């Protein structure tokens, strides 16, 4: 680990001070001359904290840990402010357990240290303890209700994990600046519930959003996604069609309609819907992949290749694209190209599976 010149000088000063205290009288000469002067050690700590704060602002959290850990020996009190800065440094380097302990100590030293309260809540959430994080994040919200969007967001996630859905909706609404009982707030909540893999509860929230605001955009779209997830193709189609009426320039709704029609075997309608999706948005790979699949189903591998090759250029790491390319090449009798694409698909899929393994 690299140490700055300031850190090295501070270390020498610390050692020199420790040696001098063994032979120096109890009262320093400077303090004899001026009894109100701060002890020399306190001055050193203040300078070190100031330097540590500057390093944190420049992203040098690991150096800050090396500077401050000697001031915070285990089982002993540390100078005021040290635990706060040390907690920030631990948090920024991903050392969540020592960060949470440091913020707890900082709070015991100063119960009004709002940042330590907030950071302790965030640390607990990241440690997988959302219920324990809630009291601290609620305190931050009470002090400064609109000050920190991150705290509101994480508080909402904590409520969500604890199945406190009304409070979660309120936190997310506060983050985005909507009234908690508005259609927009219910739609936000529905999206968060989908992310949390709670589709049934998400559907209820989306329906409430439509009840409060019948023409709200994306609520029917979300409901369509829920029904598609449940393989209720016909109900999904109805919801996507209603979304199309409200939100006709939204490319994704035509992509989803293409998926619905493909599942129903209505390939002509699927192709028409996907053509609209591509016309509205050429930056998304989904419609190009889906169009390639539809054209393969319609026994047109040559045209399918045009869409799939374009999708592969946009996103080379998508194993579905490579799988469909393999099928298209096989249909055209290009066995070597087909094998190459299938091998690429298998490799990408295997690598993505590895990424899903639990962290050690």
C-alpha cells in the first residue's frame, strides 16, 4: 500500500510523541505558558482528520484507513470524529461490517451525527439486514425529509423487503416528488414490486394506478408484462393493446405485442408489430432478435439473417442471438457457420451462469 508524505510524517510525529511522553512531565511547557491551549496531541488529531477528509474527497479511502486505524484501537475510545471518517472510508472500500461498527461508535459519541445515522442504515441494508436499517433511515427522513434521495430509495427498499408496502410506496413517492396516494405513486410502486419479483402485488398496484388515473401511461404495459410472465397470452395482448391506445409512440409496446403474437402463432401480426417497434426505436436489440425468430418461423432464414446479424453487431454478448443465428445458418446449409454460432452461444451462456454463483 502506498502512503502519502503527510501520512509518513504523521507516523513519525506519533512515534516521537509516544517516546516523549515517557520522560516528559505531566504538564507540557506550552500548556504552562498558556493553560487554555489545546493539548499537542489534540492538534495532531485535528490535522490528521482534516487530511483524511481531503483524501476521502479525492477517492483515497484506503489511505484514510491506514491513517485513522491507529487512532481507533480496539476496545478503547477514539478521538471525536475519527469513527465517522473511518466509517466512511470502510464503506467506500466495501468493508461493511467495520463500517457499521464505526458508525455505531460515531453515533454514541454524537447522537446528532446525521450522516453517521444515515450511513449506518445504508450499511445495514447492504449487509442484508433491511429491518435493522429502517429505524436509522427513518430518523434521517424525520430530520431532513427531502434532503437525500438515496436514503429515501433505500428506505423504500427496506420497507419493500419487510412487506410494508404502503410505507414503501410513500418512500418512493417522496423520492420522485409525487403524492403518496396518486396514480403515479402506485405505478412507481408497481414497477418496484416487479423488480422485487412480486408480480401479483405489482399487478394490484398497477390496477390501483389505473383506477386513480385511467389514462396513465405504462400501467397497462406493466399489467401486460405480469400476464405475459404468467403465460396468459390473451390477457397480456389486451393490456398491451390498451397501452398502445394511450401511448402509441412507445416502441416497447409493439415489441411486446410481437412477442404475444409469436407465442400465439400469429406470425404475420407479429412481424407487423415488430416492424413498428423497429421504426420507432432502432437502438434496442430486442425487436431485431424477435424479428429474426419470427422470420425463421416463417421459413425465411435469409431475411432472418439480416436482422440477427444486425442484433449481433449491437450486442455480441447475447447468447439468444447466436443461437438463432446458428439455426438460420443451419437452415441455409451453412453447417460450419452454424456450429460456430452454437459454440459461441454455449460459451456465453456458460459464462453468464458462472456470474450467478454466490459470492465467496
